[in-house]
C-alpha cells in the first residue's frame, strides 16, 4: 500500500470513472510530464474555462520536471533517498490524475462527488492510480478495518513466494498532513507491522484463534454454520480427502491458556522465518503478537477465521483449506465444550 485510501474515497473515484466512461486504470509507463504541459497549452487554446485548475497543475508539473532533471544527475543513493518525495510530487501535482482523466480533470464537477477542493480531487484520484501501478500481488484482496482505542487498523493475509505465513497490519488512523506543495491533505503513507512465520503454521494459528474465542467468549458466526460456510467457500465442490495428519501441537493449543502480556513466555507461538518465534499474549481482551507488534480485538475474530480459510483456499501458503476443515471437524466438539466450560467458570467467579 503506497497511500491509504478509504473505502469512501475509492468509491468516489470509481464513480468519477463511471461518469466519464472510463473502465480501467491505465499504466503510466508511457506518460511524460512534458506531454502534460503541452496538453495544458492545448486546453487553453481551445478556450477551456478552467484557468485556475490549469495553472495549479501547470506550476506543479513544471516543478516535477525540474525534479526529474535534478535526479538525472544524482547518484543512485540520492535517487533512492528521494523516491518517496518523487511519488508525492507525481500524485499531488495532478500528473497521475491526468494519466486517468486527461483534460476532463480540469473542468470536472468534483464537488458533486464529495471532494473538498480541486487539490483534494487530483491527489486522491492520483493516489488511486499510483497504488494501482505499485499494487502488490502478495497482498490479499480480503482485508478489513477495525478500531482499537483511538487507532484504526487495516488487516489482511498475504501471499509469499515460498508459501510461508504472512500477515500485515496497517495503521490507517485518520490524520491530516501537509503535502509537498503545501496542501492540507487526507492522504498519507500508513505505517505497518507484519507477521513473518515459517512453513505450515496455519492450523496452529487456527487453534490459537479458537482459544482466543474461548477466552474472550467471542463466538464466530462462520463456525456456528461451519459446513455451510465451507460449502460456500468451495462453491459446492466436495472436500477432498485430507491425508496429512495435523500435528499434535494444534490440538494442545486449543486447551492451552494464552499467556498474559506481562509474562515473558507463551505456549502459543508461530515459528519465525529464520529463528525464534512470534509469541501471542493477551492484553486485556486483545491478542498481541510479539515482537511483531500486531494486535487484534474480539471484533477481528470473525474476519481472522474467514480470511485464514480464504487464504488457504487460494493457495497463499502451504496449508490447503482441507487441513483447516479436518482440524475443526475433529475438534469442534472439544472447542464447544471448552467454550461452555469457560462461560460457566466465568459466571461462577462473578
């Protein structure tokens, strides 16, 4: 993710494209900023009544051209150092917006689509184009947002070239900042934390999620109608025979308490890619992954389980969805017994 774009902002851009009959986002490989400047001159010659917008983009694209010329003479290290700034200039100048909308961007009724200013319009459209150019095949299309305290996170499982387990969490807490051209903007590059685990840990992770469900007394709707849920995921195809027995540790984790955040050790771990472990602890009702820094709340549980099944179905890792289904089918009765026992024990304490 280069820039965070809210669902509302993304839908606004899609509506703009629909209004203009644009069906897809183009590649910008063949776009030249000098070409944009030439077209601004042509727009003026044809009497386009949008001088302020033309001037804003013209001034900014000229600065972009100057920056490009400076980079041509810079060392590789300096070019890399400026990479973030260059993308900001490409987005906030209107250069990326022009790649999508061309001359329509100058006289478009952006306010009717919820944009607060011309600068807001060209930057958000540009960010959508930029994100498309830099989209990561490894990131899941299934993602969700959740609020924990005063922070908002966007979460998703990821692909990995070697089939290792990956999960990414972006901090997308709404914020305003100043762009390279001095605009107050809603666009920002989110910081993120990532879980790097090794090999087939998906069933162990599923067991930990079930234990988290027990200890926070959070039922997952998809588990209440598990057969229907899996049937929908597999589009009615029969579940193939799962011949590889899952490891005993997964069964053990279902019954093992999750360690408190104050404890240095935890039985709930995922093997890291090179050495060590990702440890899971409870911080109140939050599940915290250390040292990754990723954290979840009970509202995430449904998405975590659904997303895990989707990731296994779609081949994100080395564990197929049949492995998850076999594990839960065998352990469902045990899970429900533990859930109800925890409910009773909690009630008795009160």
